């Protein structure tokens, strides 16, 4: 019983800490979503990885927003590919527009309708 309670407390603490960096996390989440949105986009991102000479066998993973440990893994992976994301931003203006739409995403429901 006590272990379960401690795990819940740790979970609440971590979630509270992540809330402070929510905008940054949402921008990274949007970047990963954009890269993984289609096979063509993933191929473009892989080309940016090659140009930046990033030696990593894995690619970026998208988190499950309710699991903070998956958010940690997403951030850890995204950090490895920071230069590739920057290159993609230089080559693709749509990418920059997509990751900058954080405020827009916060004002919409899951079905894309504006919150009241």
C-alpha cells in the first residue's frame, strides 16, 4: 500500500514539474509528430540526419502524454537529433509553421473545434 502511494506522489511531482516546461514539450511533440506524419517526411528527416552526420540507429519516438516516462524518452531522443531538426527547419518552412502552432493546438479540442 505504501509503495503504491509513493509511486503516485512521485508521479504527481514529475507531472507538476513538466507543466512548467509545457510549451517547450509541446513544440518538441509537434516536431516529432510532423516528422512522423508521412513516409515522405520521415525520409526527408532521415536525409537531414545523414547530412548532419548523426550516428544513431533509432529515430525519434512520440510520447504518450499521460505517461511522463514516455515524455522523458521522447525528449531524450529529440536531443540526439537537435541538429537534424534545425536543418529541417532551414529546408522546410511548413515544419516551422507546424511546430510554432502550439497556441493554436491548446485552443482546440481533440476534434479540432475551438474551446468555448
